[in-house]
C-alpha cells in the first residue's frame, strides 16, 4: 500500500468539523491556536507561538531539506457559531454563516499528514516546519509579522486555495493599495458656488480619466470605496477614495500606479486644488517555475496519484506571497474549498482526503 492509502476520510472529516466549530474570526485566534499547539505537541512536534499569535510546529526528519506546510487559522469576516452540516459528502454551513473551509481544510489536511507520520514511524520524511498564521484575511497580517530569520524551511506548500485537487498556483501578482484624499473648497451651493471647488467633481473627472478594470493579462486596477460630501447645499471640500492595483509584472504595476496618480493630479490641477495619494504595498508577486522544488514535488505527488495536475496563475494573495518574498519558494495548493467568503462556502470530504493524499505522498516520496 502507498502512504496515501492510509489517509482516513472519517478522521479528516472529524478533524475538520471540530475546527470549523471553533470560532476564529481574524484577531480571535487565541483559543484555536491553543488547541492546535496541544495537538501538534501530541503529534511529536516542538511548538511555539509568536507575539502576533502565529503558531509554529516543527517535526524532525531525515534529509537536508526542511519543508514548510502553511495554513491560516483565522476565518474571513466576523461570523461565529458556525454549524457545519454534511450533505452527500459535502460540508456546508447552515446557510447563515461562512463555513471556514478557508482555511480550516488546510489545517485538517496538515493534522492528518502528521497523524499518519506518527502512526508509521518507519516512513522516512524530511524535517517539517508548520506555520499557521493569524489575520491572513486582513491582508496577510500574521505572516507579515513572522520572524523570517527563525524559519528553517527550504521550500513549502501553502494549503489555502480552491479549485480541483491538483491545482497549483505558480504565480501571483503584487498588490498595492491606493489611498486618496481629494481636497476641494467649501462654499454655499446656492449663493456662492463659484467660490467653491467641488471635490466630488474633481474625483469624478479623475476616475473617468483613470485606466481601471483589467488593464492587460497581468494587471488589474480598481477604485472600490468613495466617500464625500455633507449636504446638497454645500460644495464638498473633501472626497476620500480607496483603490488598488495588481500586476504580476512590477514595471506594469508601477506604470498603472503612475497612471492613477497622474489622472488624480491632472484633475486636481485643472480645478486649482490638490490631492493626497498614499501608495501602500500589500504584497509582492512571485513566480515558481517547473524546475523549482515545490513545483516539482507537488506536481510529482499529484500525478503519481492519478490526479490532474493543473498549474495556474493566481489573481489574489496568500501567505505564500510573504514566504516567497522572504526567500522560501512555495506554492498554494487547492484543498477543494469552494465559494469561499460567502454563506454558500462548501467543501467535498473527498477533496480534503485527496489533498491529504497529495501531502503525505509529497512528504514520503521523492520527486
Ligand atoms: Zn484563505
């Protein structure tokens, strides 16, 4: 029998259901972190938690490559009291909350792999480093606080993606937030509008002139929030807007941010006013090529199990962006999570099982 054949679907499901029932919206991961520290300790790991609340577990092994396994403990939004229901082999919430398969499916997969290793001490495997982050959904805040000098991993996999099992995200874009304040000048809209500068008009002209949406196959941009104005009879003196730009190409990202900035400054200048623009880098892009270890190992494990290997480019960010930027090449793999960040979120038990089969294969065979 292959190592993958020892994965226990009942145990994967039980672990997942237990985790889903533990409340852990971003910022409230202390209890689940405590629970997981105890679990990892029982599984033979040395454990640690940093000031941010990120959980670390290390399992010794053989060979000179340490492998990172990563998931996040927080769930998106503020939903608590999640009650999972299983219908036809698929786990859903009761319909009034998210499920939290993002990313508790990843944690359940990691725990199953560690249990198998504990039950089969004769299986050789490399040293493992597990990092479970906090506040991933708040902009990778937990991973950003990890002391990278403490990590020993040579490469890794991020269990935090959707799609068919076998999907591997080999590249992801850089993202920069754009915080904008358009200044105008207040005046009475009825008696002396010519004394005012309408910040809403300036903002509108800037947005109209700005390239937004899908800029090219590597680049996107959006203005997502706009606020301003007080009353119909006041010429508004202030509009705040928040947007973002993403690209897998750093030069294109810089050009897009420049175009957004130029549109704002031109519109402001035409009305004799000013605009404040703050560009806040959220995370950096990465590209993992087929000759790099995480790609080779994951694609090898996936294909050895007869699953369809599906390399894809990502449009979002994950903790993988942070670890890649820190010099640990890693790729997000699908756990089967679907419709995440909605009340329809669900996951097939078989997908989690297949993901666990991929991981235990990756850890116990060489590709
Ligand atoms: Zn996630």
